[in-house]
């Protein structure tokens, strides 16, 4: 979201942001991005039985309907007639599309949402939770299809753009997440042989991927790994070789960690943590699903079988020259393919009247 807002400002647009300041990721006194104005509205979106019951018949399914709040709708109604275009940043914000009036709008699709849940279901054990998730996923899919068939879409990856077109999307173009080469993702290279993973383990695809790594990959090559996540799930066993760090600020050293792993087995869209690792010049090991959206990035080793994933980590950790060449190739690809300047002109073309 920050990437797209930054691009819109660089393209010369006047940007007003309406954001949900949720109970799950609450920010005290949020500040606007440079060059924008901001309204951050406090809302509760955490799942609850009361919320499920009150939204049981919502066509968007409870996955999306929990983001539908009257206070947000009021502000959208206020602004809709005053702006030239509305960018709906993520599918879940499309619950407000009936408040846009005649103002043109674009769906910024971070992923194909129902695909995330379908892939996650394939990794989940049978039980009441899986039955409920499957029911809600079917409802979400029907609603998502109705949205994408009515929207102009900016997909976050070429893979997602192709899928969205096959599902009936009309005008759909890929605008990947980009990064500012002068921003906070500073190059630190791949000279260090340390291995790390950066990703929130409160998101199901991340949890499933880490569980797969711990159960099937790590026993084949029990190399020390630092995992940066705010919370470690209580039901996920953590081997002694895996060091949990809640925040980067707690002493993580990028210079010592030249290898980034992303054991992604489900999900959709583009994994921003992989783009960050590329921008930092890290050698990377991930899966075919994890590499989606990276446009065939060099410097990224793709391994879907546990033995191949373990071997890739071993090879990178034991061969410094290879590790560094992989990191250099990954950063060069990031600069050439995903730097902000690559997409500013594309956003600049979105002037009023070009819809």
C-alpha cells in the first residue's frame, strides 16, 4: 500500500488516504505519507462470534464483511464526489463500492483472495474449522468474481493479472509492488552465511510454510536460522536451531545474514518480503509459489521438495562466491524491474478523463 501511494505522489497526483486503523494492527497517532493527507479511522476487525452472526448473510463472506464499517462508509461518501478517481487498495475495501457513486474506481488487487484460501485449505487437516473455512471461501469466491468483473484492476503480479482475466476481468494491468532505492531497504549483500526468515507468523500461509520447513526441511539440514516475527504460534514446535526475534530492532544484523528463505506453500500475489530481500542483495531460497510475481528473478533458487530446499540452503551456506553472486543478481534484477521509476510514468498516465 505504501508503495502505490508513493508512486501516485511521484506521478504528481493529489492523494487523500482513508485508512482503517484496526484493533489487530493498531497504530498510535499515525502520520500521513509525505505529500498526502490521511484519515485513519479506528475500527474493530478481529474475528468474533458476534461479528460472524451479525454478518452471516453478507454476500462478501465474513472474511471481507468484517471490514465493512459505517464510520468508514460515511467518509467515503463525503469524499467520493470530490475526487477524480478512487483506488480501492485490496479486495476487502470493495465492500464500500456502492458508496462511490459515479466516481471511477480501480481495484488494486494484492492477490486473488479466494486462491489464497483454496491453497490453504489444501494444506489444512480435516475438521470443523476446515468445513467452515471452505463454506466461507465459496462465498468469498462468488463475491470476488462479481467485483473483478465490474472493476478496472491493477494486479500486483503478471500471474495474478492472467488469472484475473481468465476469471472475467475486463481491463487489467500488472503494476507490481515497487521500492525506493533510496529508501530503508539498504543493500547489505550476501557475504554473511547466516540464514533468516522475515514474515508474520499470524498469517496462515506463513504458518503453514514454516510448519512444512520445520517438519520436512530442517531435519535434512539443521542449520541455524533466525526467524523475525512479532509472535511465534504456540502450536508450532520450534527446534533449538531456530532463533526467534520479535523485531529487527532487537539486534538483527543484516550484514551477517546473507541468505533469506521463504518456504511458501500457499497464498497468492507477490511476497513483499522477497522483494525486500532482493533489494538488500540477499541470496534467496523459496518455492515456485513464493517466487510468483518476481518475473523470473535471477539469484532466487526455487525448490518445492524438502530435499531440494535443504540442499539449496546447504549450497549457499557453504559456497560464499556462489552466495554473493546470487545476491548481486537478485539486487540487479530488483533495481531494473521493481524500482519506483520503472512505474511512475504508468501511474502518471492515469489522469482524469483517461478512464
